[in-house]
C-alpha cells in the first residue's frame, strides 16, 4: 500500500505553536531580532543547565560551529575524522585548508576506532574530531587517551547527540568542546541552529568573539571571526521545543521498540542497538541489511521509495567517496574496509512524532 503523503526521514518535530507565536510577538515588540537578544540568552542558559556544562554558545548552524571550533582550537595541518559521517564534518575542515584524514570505524558502534585513529597520526596531525554517529557516543576515554599520548586536541561533532549521555554525563562535556546541530531534521530543532558546548572559559570567550566577527566592543576587533550568530526566532523555536524534549525522546523510544519487534523477525535485517542505561535521543532509526535479506540495500530503498517511504542511506558512500576528497585522496578507501562495508548496508527509516505504531507496522509490512 502506497502512503498518500511522503514519509520523510527528518520530518521536523514541532512544539507548542501558540507559545511560539507569543515569542514572535515579544520579539517584534522588542525590535531585537538577532545579536544575542533575550531569547538567545534564555536558550543558552537552558542549554547549560540541561547539559551541566559551563558554556553553550548558540550558533546559526552546526557546520559554521564546527568551523569556528576548529579555528578557535587552532587546528591545522591534518585532523582525523571518520568518513562515515555527514559531509559537513569534512567540509568544515577543508574550508579552512585543513586536511581531513579519514580513519576507520568500529564494526559495532560505527564510531571512530581508536586503534585506527592512532594509525593515521602523522607529524602533521593536530587533532581528532570524533563524531557521535546516530547518537551513540564515541569511545571517548580511549580517544582522549590517544589524543593525550600524542599531544593533539580532541573535539566532537555531536550533531546527532543532543540529549545523550556517556557514562552518565551529558554529551557536551567531553573533549575540548562539542558541537550540536539543531537543524530542522534533528529531533530537537531551532529551524536552523547549533551550539558549541565547553567547560573551558578561555575557549568559550574565543568562540564568542569569533562568532561575532571578532568584535570585543564597539569598533574594536581583536581576532579573526565570522558571523555565526543564532537569530532570536531560532532561539524562540529552541525554547518552545525544549518543553517537549522528554516527550520526543519517549516517542522515539516507543518507535524504536515498535520497529524492533517487527524487524527482529525478519531474516537478514537488524536495528542498531543502544546502551540502555545511557540517555539517548534515538533520532535515527538505522537498520543494517545483511546478506541473508532477499533484497540488496539499494533494492530495499527503491521499494520503499515507490511506496512513499523516503528512507535514506546515511552516510553512503562515505565522505572519502565524495568530492573533493575522492580526487584529493583517491586511495583513502583502502584503509577504510569497515566504513565501506557498513555504508553499503545501512538504511535509515522514518521516526519522530510524524510516525506512530500503525505507520511503523505498515512500513515493516513492506520490508518483511
Ligand atoms: N555533522 C553531522 C554528523 C551531521 O549529521 C550534520 C547534519 C552536520 C554536522 C551539520 O549540521 P547543520 O549545519 O545542518 O546544522 C540532512 C540535514 O540537513 C543535516 O542537518 C543532517 N546532518 C543530515 C544528516 O541530514 P540532507 O541533505 O540529507 O537532507 P535535507 O536537509 O534535505 O532533509 C532530509 C529530509 O527531511 C528530506 O527528505 C525532507 C525532510 N525535511 C527536511 C526539512 C529541512 C522535512 O520534512 N522538513 C524540513 O523542514 O541533510
């Protein structure tokens, strides 16, 4: 049965509309639309409290936030990242002349394998940018140990991991800093948006300066910077969505259980698993298509699309197989066997408040 309307991966979760409209009226009344207004300040205070972190600087999006973070940390030369990530992770480095060096991932968690990371370190390496892919945290302790051993910096692209914890502590507290995305397609959105969380006062100050062209007062620029500011309207959306954070996480957990009950009965298909005691947003419903499944991953995606279920292949084919990296580093794939294997098998299914048990049942009926 074809769904009447397309079911997107990344259909936004939207909070209390009346409350949002009240915020908009207040913003218009104040005639203060951007540049660290009241909504941005309130949003940042709430983020800090929720994450238990000293600083959380909101940004226009996570891509610019990654660029600012890398620059503020003085990363240069080579920085190690996974290829199994959204292209923004690599581009944020390449845009400022830093070479992203792709290290392979762990077969079970799809996150950077600390052993593979250490193998990629050269005299040019200045840092590691771990990515908590699909909201499962990296092996933070082991990555930190590698960084410390080699005297390089560790930061995280935590675009997927807002609301998640590692060993009981909220993501946002690890490495030199961590970068969140609040893009419309994330389970918690501010239309567009992001934030950099850190417990380092000096780094936070530098990031605040760089986000606002390097201004340290009227007519006084003391640092190179860009425009990374979040608007008031985006912060208002973030504040409204904060009120339903627990609800969305509960919906995603319920969806996960519904998918799991159906998918575990299907030969050759498996859902990724989460570390139960940890907090997790479960915002991506990720399944792996194995050899025993009657269709290839691509055939399954095609079949679902024909029924208006717009499943995705995140993060196929891997950053190293996209330009400019494919041309600049044509042999990178030779050292990425796990990435290449996993990227060929992944399918991401719709979740969030746009789907329910009945819809999931129908989707699984198409798959099974
Ligand atoms: N690091 C990582 C690890 C990331 O995954 C991302 C972004 C970033 C960094 C950078 O964060 P931001 O700079 O974006 O804050 C989407 C998102 O745009 C992107 O934010 C996300 N990761 C990535 C995994 O997915 P696309 O190009 O695949 O799809 P897009 O944005 O066209 O939308 C996906 C689906 O959602 C579409 O089928 C339609 C649906 N959709 C989309 C929007 C915007 C809606 O239903 N409503 C909407 O408003 O990148």
